[in-house]
């Protein structure tokens, strides 16, 4: 009996209902409905209901910024689309790759998985906030990248640099292996990990010498 | 080029400060007033037909501006030449479809004032899909009466054509493909099944040897096998893997004065114009590509991406700029993938390890769209890497309802090395030959032949090969003999160590492109670069050849790149390890043109014979006196004609002519085509040496030490070289250890869609020690000596690491990759005999 059922249930005789059951079980949807945002510049235009925006104050790179955010808005989206800081990259939007890493009160955090409203009253630092605003002098870790020609396509670079700056606050004199562990939550698809680590170690050295 | 100031010296690329300060703009970082956003409706099924589609409720929503369906997409005329040896088929991908051929294939797109609105509108689309039969496993679709991936059939096949007679070593065409084969006729889809007898004849997990669509050979393999002292017959499955660049294929487009401005993520700048024109149904003169920074491609964005047509055409329909952000999940489906290759190889060895015959049958898991050459390229790679005395290859390109496949870093080459290396190392152990020695005795040297026998009875051949030299250098660097005495095959507690080596060749350069630069009246040199800036540094590296030749400090060179509105020269695709070779030749040609013009200007101004003037240190100096570059540039403008670009050589590409015309009159223009001769096909080689530790209790494989040694011509940029060697090795490591797809075979849907599921390597997977270097022997067939390096490290690491795992725990543990912990543990439990066979894909 069971065998016969199995035989009938082959892919080319799949029914629509079975199919949808399977799809639901596998978690697929017609379009990925997360990873959405609204833009401040488009306010006032007719758009679908869903979210009420709220004016809050964020402290980004030492400046207070007033922004309208939805309650479900992530910090990565706010930074990129409302504060205009596009140096923070979105690689996966699900805390897998670390490209969106920023410092929140000195702690490296995945901004794609941090709700913006939870960061009120905290100090956010992005890649744009590392260099000296007045002189343009690069942060020691940024200088390490320049010295070693770290990174290839560099889409992961802002995240790696922020993760390293954060890690070095807890361990200013790491071994290569310690630093690798400290920033292993970041993914590089050019996979030039060796040169990245060399550049970050050079940055750590610059920081100690500063 | 002895005593170089720039070539072979480390430097900082001019784009690095922008990258490290967050100022560099990738496709999603652009903003335009009134920009709309778009979302896709994608197929939840692996194969279906749209039966009903009603967009009216979505269109009526406030904020929705336009809806694009398959009916809005242009199709290419079947048989049309699409450039780069690509011919249009009626079955080609169009960007949107009414018959989705894989889960995740876009059916329609909606542009709205924001993404939330677009997504809500997607939910309001009234759509009905009729499920159709599907196939996600290439072997299953070869069974009698099994479902086909497309309504027309299950394989691509090329009707037999009378073989043309290409000169041996003619232009390589697309990287690594074909190995000197005749120009193919347009391929067709056909129904192609094996018989029950074919399946019954294959025992012990071996691949059945049913009829093939494709075949080539050289020599007599029967005679070859007669000479063999050892014959091995093995089946191996290499997996399909997504390219997974960290930047998805996001694009933003708008139209202005009838021209399309497309900000997109692409590997190539100039070479993306024609493909976007084709995908959007317009002409190349109406397309401007802006791509200053691209977050990786690895073959998946060679001429951009067909999905770029969606925001481009939506923008036209909505009459507003449209940004299409591609999510990581969408990228899994539309982001392209390397075809898995399933192969069975019978190989004959003499006692000393020399290969007398190879009989290979390979199946390419092609996905649903255009035919990929990986199964064939795997075979030509094997014929080059191991120089068998005789060889036959048979192949099938099987359609599956999986995401579209395309070249991934060492397409087919990586798979070929991975298929052959476990056989070679097994033979070495059986024959008692050292692993390095068995590679050396079979290594290509000089103008090594490879691929099928051509009509003249000979094979195509390479420009050069110094693989034996690289093997010797690597053996020293890696301390092979010392390690062998210490570790090989020895176990300490639960940890077993093993050593492996692999030879990996891949196409290393094309020819025939143009160089273009201008010496300005302020003495600075403005160099036009049409190369994509996707992380290889080639966009800048190659121009150091020109700077070196004309004797100008690098600091005085300004590289113009990143937009086809900036008057760029005709440039190769930034892929297939072509660029460093092709564009240093073009830079060399332009620099020679520059020197000649400087000499002529000096002779005209100061008198005497142009040949008596020398160019060095930003001056042209001779018997009549000396001119600075600044003075010569000013003089060039006064002279006009060819000197300032008002007249250009006939042989340069029309694309370059248009650019030169726009730049004429600004200074001394150097412009020339690479017309240098080349005898043979340019191939590069990397040798990988790996030491691994396998924990036999957990199945965890740790790469302790790894060395990559390149035979890649003259070293252009040592940092770039090491980066390519390391990054490429990591891609091979990922294929050997972790990266894979998983499919629900019953419903044909993907289960491993995200990084944490399909597991690209992290920093903690990287070898604890890594050495990368090259033999630094110039290629004799190119004036700069430079060959490409991006591809061959991939296969080297893939093969060497798998060989080292086999060395540590046995030759019968695995017949598929990745060699995951479950494969290792189950086989060890099973007395060292594998439990995971090769025949089922995506498990």
C-alpha cells in the first residue's frame, strides 16, 4: 500500500495543492516581503498604509540627527536612506555577513538587525565618522588598509573596519588569531582574508603607536 | 622589463581612500530625485506556466507607478550574434517570464513610490500558475520517461557542423572554452534519455555511460590503455554553487534625452553596454553604464546582469528613475551559479605514474537557460594539466530547473581539476609514486598541446608553461619533503594529517583591444580605463605598464574609469583572467604610439631624426634639445591631426574611435590597438600544496598550511597577485570543504538559500599559514610578459585540499564535494568505505 502511494507521488504527477503544501513547508513566498523601507524624500506622496513614522533624534558620528523612522525600521536603512550615509553596506540584511556593522556605544553591531528606535540616546559611529572631520586624517585602522592595500572589491570593508575598531577597544594588542576570531562575524566573498587581517593588524599597530 | 619602477612593485590603488572612508559609490548608493523602487513577483515553483494574470488591483493602488511583465521584455532573434562568441537562442532568458523555469524566477515587477508599497502591490496581483513537470537532478532526467526541465526537452545539443580549420592557437574566445574547437553551430534543446540497460550496467555508484551528445578525442585510447600498468575508473560529483558576491545585482536606471543611464553592479564597464542594449531592446549608442565600484562578481556579472533590464524598462514605462534593490534571497535565485559537473573518468597509468590514456564522460548540470561549457572546459583543462598520451571526452549538457548557471571563477577548470586529482593521488599511492612527482611527470611544458585533435591532426597549444619549475619552487616553499616525513597519513589521537598537491591551469588572457591616454599640457597623463572595478585592481594595474614605458611617475597619472560617458577605449570583459594580459598589451601598444609621437614632435620642433630622440623622465630628449611632456602636449595640440587625436588609426575599434573623437584636441593622444602577434593560447597555472588535519571524531577538516605558486607570467602587482592567489584558493577551499546547495527533490525547491545554509568560508576557515608566490617567468608570447591569475588558484586549492583529506583518511571516503563532516564520519564508521555516492546532485 505504502509503496504504491510512493510510486504515485512522483514529481511529474505533482498536484497544485501538494505543491503549495510543499512550498509552504519550505518557507518560500512569492516575493521577499521583508527588507522594505520608505524614503523620507517621498513623504507626502500617496503610498500604501502600514507604518506610522515618528520623529526621533539619533546621535550619528557626533552629530544629532532628527529623522522620521518607522517602528520596524532597521538602523541600516535609516543610515543609508534617511541620514544619507551610504558607507554602511547591506550584504544580507539578516545578520549573516557583517557588511552593515557600525559601532553603537563603542560596540560593533549589525545595523541590519538593529531597530533604529532602540538606538535613541546612544552614540552611533559609521565608517564616515572614523576619519578626523576637521583634518580628514584617517583613523589608524583606515590607514592600515591604505598601507597594506587591504581588501579587493571592498564591499565588506566598512563592516570589517568598524568591527575591528570595536574589537580593538576591548583588546588593543591582539594576536593575529585573536583578531581573526574577533572579526570572524564578517564575511568577504573575494575571500582575501589574509590581506584583510594583515591590514587590520597594521591598523592595530598604528593605534598603539598613536 | 628589467629594473622596473612600477611593474612588479607594490602600490596603493587610487580608489582606496574612497573605499575606506565610505565615499565609494556602489550601485545602491546613488540617489536621484523622484526615484521609484521596485519589487519582484517571483515563481514559487521550479517549473510552471502563468495561466491567469490580473494586475488591475495592484495598478489601482495609490503610489504604484508601473508594472512590467514578460510581454514588455524584448527577445533576441534566434541565431543572432551577441558578441563574445554568444549566439541568441529562442529559448534564452528574457528577464521576466510567463513560463518560470526555476523557483525564484521573476514573473513581473512593480515600481512604486517606496518598497513597502511595491511589496503590497505584489500581494494584490491576481496570478494563477499551472505546475509543470520539472527536474532538479541531472541524472534523474536521463532516466527513461522522466520529466524534462523544459517543454522542449532535457539537453542542449549542437547539430554536427563541418569542422572549420582554425589556426592552432587562434584567439581563445571565451576563457577556457573549447580548446581550439571549431565555431559551434547554434545549439538546440532536445529530448535525450538513457536506457534502463545503461542504468543497470553501472554498478557500485558508478555513473551510467549512456549515449552522449558531444565528443572529442586525440590519439587512440585503446592503444593507450594497453600500455597502462594501472587502470582506475572513478565517478565524481562536483557541486553547483552560487557566486554570492557580497553586493547583489542591484541596479538603478533612468532615461534622459532618449538615453538610458544605468547605475549597475557589473564586472566589466565597456563590455556591459552591448548586453544592456540587447536586454532592453535598444542600441548601444543609447546606453550609458555607470559602475565605479562593484562589490564582487566572480563571473556572475561579466557583462552586467539581465535583471538590469527590469529597472531600465520600468523606468521607461513609469517615466521616472527606478532603483531595484536585489535582496540576498533574490540573489540566491537570480544571482547565477557554477554548474556542477558529474563525471566518470577511466585513466591508465604507467608504473612511473605517466598517464597513457584518459576516457572521460562529463555531465554539466546546466540549469534551465543557455548552454554552459563547463563539462567541455573540464576536459580541455584535464588534457592540459596532465598531458595524457591519448584522450577521449564525451559530454552532456543537461537542463535542470535550478537557478541559471554561468561561468564562475575557473569555469569547468576547477571542476576538471577536482575530478581528476583524487584519481591521480590514488594512482600515486597505488604505484608508490610521490604526489609531486606524479604531477611533474605529467606536467605541461613549453608549447604544451591540449584539447581535441584539430582537422590537421594536431592539437591546439599554449603560449608557454613552466609548471615543472613551479612544482619545484612550491615543493621547496612548502617544505614538502620535511612534512611528508613528519605527517603524511599519520594519526595522533583523533587527528589525522594529510598532504596534497594539485596542478590547475586556466585560460590566462585574450588579445586585440585598444589603449587610450592623453598627455595634457600641464604634464599630467590622463589614462582612460574601460576595465570594471570589481576588486582585482586590474582597472589600475595594467596602466602602470604605459606609465613605466613613457617614464612618467605614477603620481602624475590620472585614471579615468567607471562610466561609459567618460570616453573609454574598447576593452575586454573583466573576467576569465583576461584583463591583465589583454589590457597590458593594449597599454603597451598605446605607450609605443605615445613614444613615437613624442619623438616626431621633438624632431619637428628641435630638428633631426625622430629616432634619435629618447623618452625618459617626463621629457623627450635628442640632439636638437629637449621638450618636457607639458611642452610636447601643447605642441601636439598645435600640430593637430594624429598628434592630438583628430586623426586616429584605422584598425582601432569603433568604440575607441568615438571616444578618441570626443577627447581630441586636449593634448598628445596615444591610441592604438594591440596588434602584437601571439603563437598559442595564453594559459596560466597555479600549483596548490595543502596540509590538512582531519578530526576523525568530529569530521572537521582544518587546513593547517597552504601554498599557492603561480606560473602566471611577469608579476604585475605583487599585492594583487597574492590577493588573487589567496582569494582564489579560498574559493577552492570552500568547494572542497563546505559550500553546497540542497534541494527538496520532491518539490524542486531550494533549501540552502542563505549564507548560513550554503556556507561560503569565513575567516576562521582560512589556512592558518598561507604562502603565495609566482615563478615570475615572462610569457614569451606577449610583450609585457604578463598573464592572468584570477582563475587557476581555485582548482589548485580544490584539488590539493581534497587530495590531502584522502591522504589523511583514505581514498575511498568520498566521491563528491564538498567533503563535509557527515561524509567523513559516515565513511569512517563504515570502515573507510563511502556511504555518500556521487550520483545525486544537491543533497
